[in-house]
C-alpha cells in the first residue's frame, strides 16, 4: 500500500489523520456560535449578507449565542460523545459569521474562555479576509505558540466576477492580502471555497487549482453550492432555476477528484462536501451523510488512480 507525502495511504491529506498524528488521538471540533455578525450584514459593506448564506443551517442544536462559550463547549462534548466516544481532545470552532469582527479585547475574552475549558487544545476561527488586522494576528500568533490555531478565511472563489455576483463584499485580492499578512505573523490560514456558484464554469473551477495551490495555506475546505432556505439564492432559484447549474453527486465527485489531483499536497483537507438537514435545503444532491460522500470521493480517486497533488507542479 503506497504511502503518500503526508505519511499514510489515504489519497487525500486529511485533517483527521493530521491531527491524530499530531496529538496521538482523535480530535473533535466543537462548533460555537458567539453571536458575531459581519460587515456584509450590518451595513458596513452591505446588508442581507452573501446570497448563499444561512449559518443556522449548519449549526448543531447546542449552538446558541445566548449561551456562554463554556456552556456551548460542555453541551458540544455531550453531543459528540454519543457518536464519537474516542475523542478525548477538542478544538473550539468559532464558525457562525465573522469571528474576528469585534474589538481585540472582546476576542481575547471569548477565545480565552474557550481555551480554558478542559481538553480544548486549540481554536479554529472562521472569518472574512476584511475582518483581520495586525493587532489581532499578533495576538493569534502568541496563542499559536501554545495552542493549535487556524484562522479560516471565507474566500469562496478566486474570480472577482463571481464574488460580485454573490454579493461577497470583498475581492480575491483582499483574500490574498489577508493570507500574506497571516503568513507574516506565523498564523496558520485555512480557506473555504464553494464549487458551483452561478456563473463559474467547471473549467474555471479546475483551473483555479493552480492559483489556489500557490497561496500560503495550511488547510482548505471545499463544498458544493447548496440552495438553503431563507437565502437570496433560494428566492432566485424559485423564480428562475435556470440561473443555477447544480451538480449531481456524481458530477460533483468527478470535478472534485480532478481538482484535488492538481491541488498542493501540503494542504490539509478539512472538508470536501457540505450536508444540512433536508428541511433547511431547497434542493439536495445526495441525501447521504458526509462520511458516505467522502468514501465515494476516495473510492473514485482510487478507481482513477488519482491522489491529492498527483498533477501538482510548483
């Protein structure tokens, strides 16, 4: 069985393997909703948010900004122990909206509360590239000396035409600037991308692998576009479904495995598809759980003799 550059026989550089190797045990992410908003909702840059955005569709039942960070972590541990009994250590995942969009003093209070909880070994901080600055990165760099810290930027697409179409409120150049600044301070950066945004062709998605591979990234998260209830895209889809070219599961997997074969093998894969409860979604591509979709992705890579970075060239 072949061992790839990341040290195991899986055809992707999976986060679960990376963290288990680093800590010697399974690590579970605990999602936290700390009550943030974002500049694309509060009027600073826009209102209504991105056209695809409905954070409530992804929040576990225990997430509620009216609860303290400590309470959400305690309830998250209980929630996940029913499914993953062998996960003795945790990462606090500040996911909903833009989790650096506050004063540094406020952020310190929230992050410190999370890190003070038993068996929490680090932070994953979801945010936008226009919600970071040198003071915040300096603080995160100091935290990184003791804890596992990743700041996860929502980039979504490298194509400014598409970012404008989805009302993102920042450019790809803004993302590059934030990533470079994070690298300067020695803070690990993650990136989030959506495949299937209206107007972005499959060829553009595939070709973006080369540009994305050159970014100073620690990890990457990719998922298919979902049409979620309560979003601008849901209204657009109801009025004119022809505006969207949604993937079937097989189509998405075919595109994804070819993209991965061109992707920098040093990037840790956090996620490769999205799932939400059926009542949150206007249209679903599979109805399968994420681990089932991931299994199909890896099986298809095996069938085609592909692996992450097979065709990557620096």
